[in-house]
């Protein structure tokens, strides 16, 4: 999969964020460049695949829906983030070699 990696001073916003995927870019916080490991790279590549299969806009609409639903249910940002099915798939498989080659479409649905 072809994408561009950008090292930025401004994005991503937030102390804990290292990187974020926004098709066709993976934006990495310049100050945390050393933490952009193979696992983090694969995590972001999983998000790029998710974005493509949902035509990008669909990904962001569903991502926001799951996040808001999590906030209403758990009242904590980290819980809403961590229990989002897109994040659950990416975290569960970021350290598995070959996952992207064998991942089936809409695999995030298994993490709802």
C-alpha cells in the first residue's frame, strides 16, 4: 500500500499521540520520531486499510460515532478511544507479521 509519512511539529495533537493516519498520509509527531516503531507503523497502516474500505469519509463518520458512543457510555476519553472497534483491531494486530497481507475486508467489525 502506497502512502506518505510526514514528520510534523504540529500534528498529531495531544501528549500521548505518536502518529495518526489520514489517507494517504501517516503523520508522525517529530518529537516522538524514535517511537515510530514497526508496530506503530503497522497500527497506522491498519487504519489506512480501514479508511480505504469505508471510502475515507465513512471511516471518520463511524470512528466519531463509536467514540461519542463510548464517551456517553464510559465518560472517559481513554475508554472511548480504546474500546473503539477500529482501535481494537489495530492494537490487537499491530505486532502480527503478515497481518495486513491476510486481513479480510471489514475485519474491524469482529471487534465491536
